[in-house]
C-alpha cells in the first residue's frame, strides 16, 4: 500500500509540472496583468472590423468637414487630419503591428531554433561556421541595416511594378527584413541548451539503440529547449513592434493606406501643436504593448526557472 501511494505521488508530481509552472506565473501579478492587457489588445484588434460595422463608421473614409474633431459619442478619440475615426484606426493599426510582431517572432523562433539545435547537436565545423555567422549578424548595426534593407527598390530587383508598389508588399517585406536579422538570440539560447542536453543519459541511450539524429533532435532536444525558445520569442515581440514602428515612422515600413501605429505617428508629427493627441494615442499603444510583452516575457522566464520549480516541488 505504501509503494502504491508513493507511486501515485510521484505520478502526480510529473503530471502537475505544467500546473506548477502556471501557478508560478499567476503569482507574478505584473506578468499576469500584462498578459490580460495583451489579450484585450489582441481581442479588440481582431474585432476591429466588427466594431467598425457596429459603429457605422469607416476607418479609411475621408471627411474633411469633420477633420480634427474632438472626442465625442460618435468618435471616441476624435478624428484625424482627414476626418477619419482615430479609435478605429488605432484598432486597425494594432492588427497590423501585432500581426507583424507575432508573425516575425514566430519566424525568428523557427529559424533560430533550427540554427541553434543544428549547431549544438552536431558541433565541430558546423557549430563553428553557424556561430561565426551568428556573431557576424549580431555585430551589424541593426537599425541602419534595417533602414538600408527597407529602402531597397523592389522594382530594381526584378519584382513586378504592380506588386512592388502595392501597400500589402510593405507589410510582408518588413516581416522578412526583421526575420533575417532577429533570429540570433534564439539561436544562441537553443545552442547552449542543446550542448547540455545532448550529453544526457537518455540521449546517449537513444543513440545506442540506433535512433536517428533527426529523431533525437525532435524527440529529446526540442521539447527540452521549449523554455528558452518561449521566453526569447515573447521578449522579442515587443522589440519587433518597436522596430516596425520606427521604420513606419521613417516612411520605410508599412505604407498608407494600411494603418499602423508607426505611420500614424508620421502623419501626426506635422500636427503636433495643433492636435497633439493624434500622436499621443498611437504612442501610448506602442508603449503599453512593448512594456506588456517585456513583463510577460519576464514572468514566463521566472515561471520556467528550474530552481524556482524545484523549490516549489519540495
């Protein structure tokens, strides 16, 4: 009977590991509040077309007779220099900025994970080559590099003029450009974790039983590197949104008529004295989103900390 109880307790501990992690995250009030704020932002951004329909307004319709209107029941945050509803444009801009941040973070996580696992698992000349490439990318001045890449004329690289000048292409170009240089943090973290995991007994046992290297990386290495991948990806979303906003502010990012928080700031800078709130609202949205993602990443890092988990398990 005692052995059965001991086995059930051991099984419970194994099953409750994710519950313990979740409990640890929930005790971090700042991280939990940040997650709730981000969830509200994401839900409102997704619901932007529905809110636009219910309000009877159009975020892209121009009404010069109602330009720079003060907040009212019709326009919660007023209107901009072209008479467009600022609140709806903030929501639509959030759709673009969050889409760019989340998609780019996902792509950088995938690419960085592939680089990190390959370098850490195989080692040798492959590890040396991949890490030197990583060091080279890290050493590049990030913002000037992004500005140069974003300023490239796509027509001159052979792209169809209709596609090259479409507003949608600027969206995917920003995602691609930031993804090309944003994978280095994930790659280094995953490589470090892989170097430790590949020497574990269960990995060596799998090799002795004839398991393939691909199977070992997928079955043993990848699941045990989820923690650094998740933390690095969450922390990177805020920086990506900030980079996209900077490029859009400089006129090299998301191009009108597609709204983003960055190009909304660009349009507002000429009216900063006449209507300062046009710059305040998208600025606050960027600030709150970036800070919330950073706090969320810190909370996830603490929740996955093995020292904290082991102390709570005891």
